[in-house]
C-alpha cells in the first residue's frame, strides 16, 4: 500500500500543478487520443507527459468565470486551505454540475480532510461524468481498502489500471487485496456508487 500511496501523492501533485489555461477546443477527441497513447506508451518520460496532458484536459473549463473558480480552488488546495477550497468547488459544481473535475477536486479536498463519506460521494459523481478517471478510481480504491471493503477496492483499482496501466504499485496492491480474500464477486454495484456511501 505504501508504494501506491506514494504514487497517489504524485498524482495529487500532478493534479494540482496542471495549467488549466490551455486551449479547450476539441478536448473530447483530444482526451480519446491521449488515452490511446497512454495505453500504448512504454517510455517513462512519455507516460508522465501523457498523464499530465490528461489532467490538463480534465481541468480545462471553457467559461472564464468557471475557470477562475477552478483555478481559485486549486490554489486554495495548494495552500492547504481545504475548507475554503471545498466551498469554492461547491460554487463551481453549483454552476457547472457536469464538470467532472470540479467533483474530483472537491473529493480530493474532502479526502485530505479525512472526510471519507463526502469524498466517496464526490468520487462517484466524478466517474459518472468521466468514466476513465484513473485518479478518481485510485482514490476510491484507497478509501474502500481503508474501510475494509476489499472487493470494492479491487474493483476500483482494476478500473484505474484499465485506463492507466502505468500507475506504480497498483498491480501489487490488487494482488495484496486478493490475497486478503477479496475478489470481484457478482455484486451488481462493485464500486458502491449506486448506493449511499457510508
């Protein structure tokens, strides 16, 4: 779990460090291309560049006022003003509820504050809007594992690995959880997102 935590910390740093001022046009097709390249990449430098480009696409907001809220919330997270960042991302969600990364950023702030219930709820909203969000699935897997929900942790980590096979430590973590007796069963809601998160 320690290697995976280190990787998630790196993903968090990447998520907070991206430049959201890039061009927004064609972000859907750009993301499709980036995910194909990430799946097939073998060079570590190329992998890091592709991961950063995907995060950048996720934080892009075409509306200037919404972009300002996104940047404000990210800056507040970087300055450890987590409660304030949650308020900022909530304002962004209120005006742009389909923006997956607003939900993910708020989920991250809740997670950093130790509020797993709120984080889980926001992660589930994130992946409903962006079903390829390997960062959200990784966070979901960590929370489910810490809560002792082994099967759901495995399901989340496997989805993270599906969309980004290069996450350091994820194979070992999945194997570790399976050794604990967890395996994906026939649960109709393997992530726990269709039921209230408790």
